[in-house]
């Protein structure tokens, strides 16, 4: 990502609510952009100061998330539909995303060097077109893309981490990858299982967490 | 004579700071009550203590390096202090103690240095690669992360977040909104009052010991770790447990309603007492046990 993060992305980064797909790109950009990192620091400081306001007027996070979820789930609340949400473009984008993501995954799998690369098998091929399957597939692709972005950023700076840290990092990424592989395999056999979907999502979140944390520490020491 | 004196002083000055020099530090300066303080140290320890004075006092033993001397920068509302010379192969341990206005907002970063924070009532953001982190007191909110170090939060706060890769996490006190996540570290919530909680691991154990607050909502998610509750006999809570291959055992004798899914996995639920707290447990193969103490 060459251009700076826009206001929305900065705020989402500061609030840690960036979509997984965007998060990886944002992380990669932040690794090289002091201005955007400083902007996020300011926003987090602002958030910290906001947290000191009386709690009676501060909705709890789950309410905000609920409102956000409802807003996202209600197209009628978005009269000004963005161009990229139009169905034909969305379909084309989905196809493009799958192609790019597959290529990225294949590329990563061919690169043995670097922590955390290639350990996650590509998402399973889905044989039916039900909404649930498509949603799971889209979720997996989003996370895979985000992970690939962070892995790229980490590869560039991981030499600044101590060998023992890298060893621990790789061992734990392996743990996450094994767990993810099991959960995804089970989900493939039972695609309507919400609990398995949540476990897969949790596994991806842990993997992103670990990679982001390592990237942050590597950046600090480089 | 004068020339010899100047020469001697110059020689002393030159030899006083060898390439890597250990020295004692003791500095004190005025600070605003709710300023921003950044502390960093690669190895050794960092101890931060909030006090009821409008000044910052720094003391300890530090190692200067050819590339960096320990120093205090900034002033008024923002102060930065510490050592972060990443050019050295292995940093000598520096031990830094900082006393600062309790309401300060504090950011701490270390490599392997252990971190102790107490009595800070402003916001806390604490990060370490491998150092143990211990926070006590009543910070406004606290975000703590160590990859391999242990994390202990014994606090009263609105928001508490703890994250590790392998390090164990211990939470105590009263945390309105608590989150603890780890890959292989164990998570223990002990005698903590929590309104909303989310605790996750991949194969680390998740353990809750204490009383479930009425109206609280706690989520426990793990792939293969065990989930254990040790609760008072008079507990009011509703449990929901879903697993793919794991199992549930309750020593409370409550009637467990089990639903087996069409393909595999099961969902079980039971109510202790009058209900009141909601506990959701989700595992892939991790076993859950609910014990009475």
C-alpha cells in the first residue's frame, strides 16, 4: 500500500476493528510509515482520554458492536450504496479475490524461508454454493490474505528478532496451524456448524495476533 | 599547573564513560499530573510506581552503550526515558525505577526486561518480548502484551486486556471488561469480579476460580486446552458448552441437557442455582469441568 491510510482506516486501526482483509495491508503500510503510526498513536491517546469520561454516557463495547453489526446487516440503513457493493462488481471482485488469493497462497507455499510461511494449508475447495459455505470460504480467504500481508511485513524485519524468539514464534504458529487445519477439516465435513466456524475464526485471530505481535516487536528492534 | 589540571579533568572525563558503562542514575524533575510517560529498556527490569506528587523520580543502575546513553527527554506533558539500543548483540541488564504522578498515562516497552507497575491510575500500555509483566493497582485501563513472559494483572479497572503467545496469564481484582488470549499459555482468572470477559487459547488451559458475578457474561474458547471452573457451592449461572470432540463434567449435579448435532459435535447446557451469570464455553477437543469448592 503506497498511499497513506485514510481517516476511516486510521480509526479502525486505532480501534482494532479493521476488517481482516484490510488489516494486513494496513500493517504492511504501517511498518514503513511513521506518519500513519503517529496518527494512530494520537487516536489511541484520544480513545484513552475518552475512556475517562463518565461511564454512564459511554455505551459498553458490546452495544457498540451490536449497533455496528445491525448497521452492517441492514442495507436499508445505507441509502448511498458504494460503487463496489453493486452485485456485478461484487461478483467480479469475489472471483478476482479468489484468483489473487490462490496465487498468493501458492506463492507463499513455495517460499520456505521466513516464520509462519506455508504452514497453513489452502482453504478447502467447496463443492456447493450455499450461502453458508460461501460465507465461510470468504472468511477464510480474508484471513489468509491478511495473514499473508503480515507475514510479508514480518519477513522483511524478522532478522531483528532473537533466534530463540523466532523459534518460539514458529513453534506456536505451528500449534495454531495444526488447530486451524483440524477445525477447518471438521468444518468442511459440517459446514453449517456455527461453533466450528467460530473456532476457525478464533484460530485465524490467534494466528494474526501472533504475527502482528512479532512484527511489532521486530519493527521496534530494527 | 592549569594546563595539567585541565588535562587531568579531560582524562577523567574520557575514562568516566567507557564504551559500555554501568552507572547509577538518580534524577528528579517536575511533571504534570496526567502527562504521558514512555519508558523503555531492553534487558533487566522496569519498575513504575505511581505516587501523589507532581514530579518524576528516576533511579537505578543502567548500562550505557557506545550508541546510546540512558537519558530523559521531553518535559511538561510528555516524557520519554530509558534505553533502546538495538545495535548491541546482547544488552547488559539495566534496572530502572520510575516514580511518577499516579494519573500519568504510561507506555512501557522492553525486550527481556521484567516490568512491575503499581499504583498508576492513568491508562497503561505495556509490551514486552520476553519479560514478565506484573500490574497492580487501579489503572483506568490496561493493555498488556508479552510474547513469552508471564502476565499478572491484579487490578481494579474498566478495561483489562492481556495477551501472550506462551506466557501464562493471571487475572485478579475487578475488571469490568476483561480479555485474555494466549496460544499455549495457561489463563487463570482467580478471585476476579468480571462483568464481560473473553478468554481464549489454542492449547493452553483456561481456569476460573472464584465467584461468578450476577449478570456477567463470560466466554471461554479453546481448541484443545482444558477449561476448568472452581466455584462456590451457591453459584447462580447458566452454562452453555459446545464442543466437537471434547466433553463436559459437572460436579454440581445439575441436570445437563445435551444436544448432538447431525454430523458430529455436541452442545450441552445446564443451570446452577437461579442462573444469573452466563458462561459460554466452546472447544474443539478441550474438556470442560465444573467443580464446587
